[in-house]
């Protein structure tokens, strides 16, 4: 058996899975985000390790026999987070997360310093990426910056607690802005432009390579045996790709968790320097990807559930009964947006509310907006040469038939939901651990789980969404200047 652990934004998720076949058991432990100022999003790294122990304890209780037979561990996690450590290897401050928007000035500085930045790093400088955050720390928290001894990504902080090793994988490193994507090594030029000593950065590994063994102390905390090998794993999106076999050229999927991604796997590195398409290294050796990445995936629906006093299943039931001619428009940009706008200032909002507007109609508007953000991502990836008429749907947000059908209708694409698709990154991490141990080959990772449900677009609905999408885009263009001024 293999253990996959995903350090998510809203929760740590863990699964036990065999090398081949279905996930045996899964468990999670919730996390919270702090936002002390506008544009700021932070988490305490120690909370990730605490939540990992909780998730693993629940998993052990659910499948004690399988837990005792775990052969290897793989890690996945939220990308881009800046975890800065001092000489004692403890966090100097809360981690600055992927959806943090404070480092906009630093992005301009880095782009001015490195003329061919996007060609090297696979994407233009964005405030959510890791490198601009370090330059921000130098400017805004200089005494703390002077104390930096190491920099890690979220899952790699958990790796440090497990093994004592400083390591990361290519796919997670790809999202830092420091990686030379084509050469799969740290770029000294980008490090220099972002005031980063490359000696602070972890060692680079392919996702299926070993990065240490479970220490005695960590083994006791997790209820496992000492010495279990730990694979490099992958950043959450590419680990999710491994979980559903999206590693061959042209394999396409939509991932809907706290954030969202429209992802196409590539056999060569194909940057698009003038757009906000992300051309990143895959968690599998010799593979890359192109994706549109949205900061607001299913999180707007979770937000609306929290403020409307209904749980998500109840909201979806009400949304299904909503009158389609009375559904308002919603902008889902609760945390700004990355693809296609690179706009940390824009925020969410409803347009077209009436005294008769129901909660179900508002929920339907939120679901529509999730689909329209994927339309934006699809279009910029297509402009960069990545086209598809069929894709897999993964992530916890894809559990709802209404959500997946709305995506299919709005995109005009056939979508498939495969068995176990909601376990995505954690299962992908377990599969990478299986490759490390020799229980799977890299070729085996092309194998896809059986299809559970196929969603075909409804032509009438596709036409209705096309009209609403035009207004949705005009609404963003009208409000963006106001948001920047505010």
C-alpha cells in the first residue's frame, strides 16, 4: 500500500491506495486562511504538519490493516507559497500563499531585470508566485529577510518535518518563477533579480525520485514505521494529472478545487511569453504542461454557502430549480484573478439582482461564473496552441453533476468524470511513490481510471451561456478600472 498526502489550502487530504486499483480509504483535516490586510493571504506552516498528523490518524483508524502495510509515501500540495525559515529551520513568519496579491510592484521589477523572463520561467511575473514575495520581504520586512536561511514550498515544509531533508519536485518548483523550465534547474538570473540566494532553495528532483526516509520522530507522530521512503511527489495540479493519467501529449483536464486549472499535458516545453498561460514542468520526467490558472475555483460557492446560511448540497438543489431567465451575473473574483487578467485588485460581485431574486438564482449565478472563468482559461490556452474538445474533470468541486454539466455546456466540450477523480492530487502522489518503489513504471502512469459519467454539451444551453459570457466579460472590463482605483 502507498500513502498520498496533499497539503491543500482548505484541508490536508490523505489517501491509502494500492499500486493499481481504487483508493482504499481517505481522510482530511481542515485548515484556515488568515487575511490581516487587503490582498494578503497567509497560513501558519506549523498548521500543515498538525493537520497532516490529524488526517493520518483518521486514516489509520479507518483502515488499520492497510495502514500497517504502507511501503512508501508521496507528497502533493498547494503551489507558490513562500515558507521562509531561519537558521533553526523554523518559520520566520506565516507563509505567504498562492492567492496573495501584495507583490505587484516586485513583479514589475523582476520583469525589467530579466528581459526573457517568461521564456525561461514559463510565465510572466505574477504576485501569487514565490519569487516576487521574497523581493517584497526584502523591501517591507528587511530584518526578517536578513534572517532567511532556507525557503520551502508548503508540502516541502511537511517533507522537512518527515525526513529532515530540503527537497522539492520539478512541478512545484515550476510555480516559483525561479525554475528554468526547459533545463529543469534553478535560474541564477531570476534568483538574482528577486533578491534570492539560490543556496536557500531546496534540491530539485523528479516526482518519482526518493527524497529521504521517515524519521523516528515523524514515524511516531504518524503511527508508521521508521525508514519508509518519501517520494518527491508534485505540485497539486500536476499530481492531480498523475492521479488520472494525464501525462501523455495532449491529455486535458479541468481541475476544480479551491482554485481552478485548465490543463494540457505536453511532451515538449511550449512557453507563450506574451500571455498568462503557465508553461510548467510536469511531475513526470520529460513532460511539461500548459494551463490557465484561476485563483477562484469552487471557493466562491463555498463562500456563498457560508454567507447565505445553506450548505452546498442545499444550494445546488435550489440552483437546479432556479428560473434561468432570472439568474443574475456574478463575478467570482473574491481573491483577484490570475488567468487571463493578472489582476490582484478585482473583486467579486453580483449584477442584476432584483427584489424577487432567490437564493437559488444567486447560487446558479455563482456556478455559471465558475464555468465562465474556465471559458476564459480555455481561450487563452487555445490562443497558445493548446486545443481540445474533450477533457477529464477532477477535484472536489466536480462532485456535483450540475457544476460539471454547466462547465460542459458553457465550454461546448465533452467532459468525463472518472472514478476517484475527487481524490486527485493525493492519489497522484501515492502513484508517484509507487513508481519510486518499482511497483509501477513511468509508462503505467498513462493509465486512466475508468469513466464514471460522461457529460455532453447541450446546444441550447451552450448558446445561452455564450450570450451571458459576453456580458460577463464586459462587466469585468467595466469594473476593473474602478477596482484598481479603490
